[in-house]
C-alpha cells in the first residue's frame, strides 16, 4: 500500500512539474469559471417547437432548459432586461417602460434617445456588472439595457454603444475574442443581445415563416459560438446561458381600441406607452373622471396608482403616474389618426403563456438533461451571482427555482451528507 502511494505521489509530482514548465499557461486548469449570457429578444417559449433549433436542442441535452421564462410586468424589452440584470421588479428599479416621463427628474427617458439611455440617474438597483465590479471581477456587455449608463458610477469593463446595424456574426467574434483574452483581462461575465426575432415578430407575427427563418438563423449563430468556445483550452470552465425577455402574440387589428374616440382627451395631461399598456397622468382634478371613463371601455383593465393587483408588482413608482391601463391579450390601445400595420405585440399580462420567453443553460455548473418548471426571470440575477461566486445585492428574487438544474448545488448537498 505504501509503495503504491509513493508511486502515485511521484507520478503526480512529474505531471505538476510538466504543467508548470509548459509555455502555454492556459493549459493549466483552475477553478475559475466564466459565464456568458445571450438574450434573444422576443423569442417566445414555443418557437423551438415549430422550427428546427439543433443548437438550442444541444444545449438542452447537455445542460438544462426551462418550460418557459416568465417576464416581469410589463412584458417589454427594457423593463425585462434590466430586471434580469438586477433581480428587481420595474417598480423597484425604475425602468417601467421603453419610454417614460420622469416627474422627479423632470426629464424623459426614451430608448430611441441614447443620451437618456446612457444617463445613470434613471436606473435604480444594482445591476450584476456593478455587483461583480465590487467583488473585483471583470465584466463585458455587448448591448444590454443599462450597460451603457454609469449606474452607481460604474459601467462594465468592456461595453458597446448600441447599434442595430452591427453585423450579427461580428458580435459572435467579439464575444469569442473577449473569452480568449489573457486571463487577467478576460471577463468573468459577458452579456450580449440580438434584437431581430422581436423585430420580425412584430412585423410578421409569431409563427410566420419569415419569423421562424430568423429563429433558425439565430440558432445557427449559437452553433458558431459553441464551435468557437470549443476551441478554447478552458472550454469546460464556461457556463453559457440563453434567455429571452418576453414572447409575442398576434394582435386583433380589426378591433383596435381608439382611446381618443372613447374618452375626453382633455382630461389627460400625458400618456406613456401604447399598444398593450398605457401609464396615464390626469390633468389636475380630473383623475376620478378619467378613471371612470376608462373603466367603461371593454377589453381594458384599469387601475389607479397603488391599486394594480399585487401579482404584477407594478403601479407604485411615480413614473407609472396616476392610472395604469392594460389591454386584454391581442388587443391594442391606440389613436384613430394612426395606421397600425404590425402583426405581433407584447407588453401584456406577464402570466399569459404567449408572453413567456426561453431559458437554456449548459456548462460546469449545470446538470445535464434537466427540464425546469417555468420561473420568473428576476431569478437570473441571483443565478449570475451564484455562478460568479459573489454575494448578490438586495433584490426581489430567489435562486431556488433553478436549484434542480445546478450541479454545484447538488454537489454541495452530497458533500454535506
């Protein structure tokens, strides 16, 4: 027995000496793990059931997937991306829509005005790249809501100014390059984003042939990325997550709710939103009259500030104004002067299945072949904190919906038994 132990010790010493003498330091495996999260805007939970997605299927086999990913309310792009980054509901982080008026700051936030998007004053909560920075980790973002702003005076170590026109393949190359940087410069967390599935869902409608072709194209880009990380010597230290912010539903264009034909617009001071949801500020002294006028309209749910059902976690922030108006699934709130040509929409009740997105993940931290029950996307923030090994900031979420899919969590349980 002693002789065998001596032989084993000698062999291990030789192996270690050879590794230390290697000119390629990356060959030496460390416990450090890297996390990459990709968001496919508007990828509904069931799109992969309607068209081939071999690379997402591969991730599901090698890792985990969820039955669906439940967005926060409203089920829109900016609110949900920042909720995934912070673990907070919009009422608690302040990004209550893609565009809104901010009465306290006396300024407007508009996704189309990048100068406002880059203003840290609009963002509350602590996004994951700030949490990581506080723990001495490096981060990179290739388009993620909030990453262009100096939130708490901090941006990711690497970040990009948003442009729809940046070639899709070049984004893959950039992320792969960041992963190949020397270890001191390599980001521990990378977040990136594609918009096209959402755009085509609006233009053509969910399940249209053109939309499903875009889904296949994005799946092929995931395949390119998987091939690139497979060439890295530390590929087994990379956790890769694919999510979406919301789903999409087909609208009823024959029954648009034209607000200006149904209420006295002189009662209204301002409106943020449109389509599925509006946040309305009434003129002074006109709130009750406006509220009752809106309540009389079919296919709408109408709440005063502070009276929105608790499950929405919405309607208490000053940026949601006096009244929140939500259309039934598939109906639009609009104006008679406008021509509505798009076919798909979102921002509806976040518990409607059509609003649900996707979650896929693989890597050293995840189990293999596990299907998780649907969970709310605010749990992405504690998940990222867990994968990075850092203490999360205050948030509204829990990690437990993902525990069945976490290999490291299961290992810890085994070690304690």
